[in-house]
């Protein structure tokens, strides 16, 4: 590589890096929010490297007592590394997110250069991707990290696959497989990578690399067996039974909304919900028109414009896992556009450059490109502000989704953490009004009353939660605490034991054993107290309370 080319690449890389920090710098102090509470803040697994085996064998929320279908060990390991350096200082976690987003933008520049051999196109595409506010949900939100991690390794896998087609070597073959494995361990979404590889071959008339492609399919097969058969983790949880026919209109509405948000990204927010829509909804009809118009145009241009064909189908393949073909938790979400949006930015960048090539209007188009980048950058910086404070965040989304159970539940949790008990009660009560079947909401509301000293009200709410979910270990623990507070030691012991019996591997089991030991200490049974304090420390050696309690009775 000539010196001039090296300097050009260095300049481009520095431009992308600096721009990435400029648009996301004000997100660094954003607090833990939404899923950050159980993925990071309250997750004991990321705080103890001896729990790394649990990271690879359980779903991502288990370290905070949350069960779910998401199996993303690499995401959790990245939090472990963050915790090692930063503990619970949010700046470090946000810094990692920004760096990952910049790396994705750099990988997009690399991929686009390889595919189309046009640095101007690659630079503009990667910069548009970098600054567009649709990605704030994946970057300014710590728990959104799975999007950038999986996208980075997906793009690297494709890059190494393309290069392997030019000249084969064992090292690159290993890099292809390693990139794909890391993508899968970052997010389940990466199962679609084989389709991206086929799209590349079809768009650019390249032969499929049989050895590499079959190896990737083998990894897919092993991954599915690992999840479903060995770890027994489902790919999704059905919360509201529905048919494909009922869900399909939601995809077309989402397609209409996605098109609008990519062009004019105003009123961005989380929590679109999983409502079922009718086929006669105007946005459904617009979405159908968008889908068939773009696909028809892509096939029309297949022989003469591989960029258009590749970009359009990249967009739709990228949306395939979140198109509601199988039940998911919403009909749309902004972060689902993270990787698919590359198709949109390729088309936009290509169109702007084609117009820019007309020397007569080049100054005007140059100003237009700068204005577009400034427009998107300013919106991103403004959007970051909404992610900084939980109260502002939840209250703002309520304007768009006023009857959201999740929002009122999370708002109640935020008020409770801040010590605003009456505001927490009001928010939790509203959540129960919307959804009276949430055991967690009753449990959390009971905890608020417990902290206020209203223990009988707390006990009633805990028991209501257990009527809904008799296997709710944390709630039995809280009920034990309430009985302990009213000096009913025998009842407290009963419920602590129940919590342990139900879920002895619970992330909070060390607290179960500690409090159970304290009850036996009150009864004068020091042998059992010693035994259970030791058990608490066995689960969590850093649990200072148990160690102090054990030292007191020795």
C-alpha cells in the first residue's frame, strides 16, 4: 500500500472515530435504565469471574433472578470486563458502547470498500450510519450493546468470507468461523448470516464457497442443539397467543414507520408494544406498497445495479428475524434497524454521490450532504439527552404510549429507588390497573409498603403476587423479611426455606441463606446459623454482611 493510501485511510478512520465521540459524548453520564437494572446493576454474575461458566450455560438475566429466552454470553462477558475496570460507574459502560458503534462504522467502511471499490461511497455510508439518531437505542442504552456486538462480528464474517473467495487460506477460514461464533454468542439475530452470504453471492455473481458455507451451517445446527436440547433455552416466549395472520399487519405498519424514521427520525422512543392490527389499516397498505415496490425495483435492477439489489435485500433480510413470522415482544422497535439500516444508508449515500458527480451543482450538493450530516448529528445529540435520566425517559415515552404496563412498572421502580414512596405506589397501582397479572409488580409494590413500615399491607401484596406465581422465590424471601420485621421468626424461617427450596441456584440465594441463618441465630440455634452463613458465603464470597454475621456468632 502506498503512503498516500495509508494516510487517506488514517484520515478516514480518524474522521469516523472523532465524529463518533462527538455525537455520543453526551451519553457518557447516562444512568442505568430499563433492562440495565438486571443485566448490569443488579447482576451478580458480571461481578464475579468464577461465574463465567454460568454466563455460558444460562440466559442473560439469571444473574439478577430474571429468566428469559436470550442467550448472549459475549454481551455478558463484555459487562464483566466493564465491571472489572469500572465497577458500576456508568461512564465505562457507555464508553464501551460508543467504541463498539465506532468499530461497526469502521467495519461498514471496510465492507463497502471491498464490495464497490469506492472510498467516497464507503465513507459517506459509514458516516451516515454512525450519526443517524435511529441508533441511539443501541448506543446510548447500555443494554442495547448486543446490536453493535452482533453486527460487528456479522460484518467481519462477511468481509473474511468475501476475501476468502479471492484467495483462500486457513487463517481466514478460521476467522470466518470465529467471527460467526462470536456473532451468535452476541445475539440470536445472527442466525441470518447465511442469508447475507447467499445475498452477496447472488448480487455479485460469485460462487458459493462450499466448505465455508457448510461450516457455517454446521455451526448453526450445533448452536440450535446447544440452546434447545442441552441448555433448554427457547428462542422466544409467547406472552400473547396469536396467529401469523394476526401478526402480519404489524410488520407492514412497522415497515411504513421504519421508512419514515430513517428519512425523518423524529419522535423516537421505546415501547411500541405488541398490539395486533387490521389489514385495512392505512399504514398496512402503505407498508405493502413499500415492500412490493422495492422488491420489484430490486429485481429490475439486478443485472445493471448490484448496489441497489444488494442494499434492498440486505434491508429486508435484516428485518426477517423481527418481522413477526414467529411471536416476538413487539411489532416494531427502533434498535431492530441497527444492521438492516446499512441497506438504506448505502442507497442514500450512492444517490447523493451520483448527484454530486454533476460538477454544475456540486457545491449545492456538498452543502446538502453537510446539512444532512449536521441534521442527523444534532438529532442524535438531542436524543441522547432522553436516555440520561430514568424519570424523564419514562415520562417522555408515556406521551407516546400512555397505557403501557411496562412503563408504569419501570417508573414505579425508579421512584422507589429514589425514595419517592408515594409516587412509586401511584405508578405501580397504575401498572396493576393495566395488567393485574404481574406478580413482579405486586411484589415490588409490597416492598415499597415494607420500606414505609406498612408491613401488613406488604404481606397482603406479597401473598397476592404468590397467588399469581407460586414459584416466585424472591417474593417468598421478601415475605420472610416482612415476617421477620414483625418478629414472627417461625413464619420468616418458613418462607426463607420456601425460597431456597424453589430456587437454590437463584442469583439472590446468598441473601436467602443469610437471612435464614439470622433467624436461627435469634432462636439460639448457632449450629444452623453457622451452617447457613457459610452457605451464603459459599455462593457469594464477597457478601460482607454474611461474613460479619458469621464472625459475631463465632
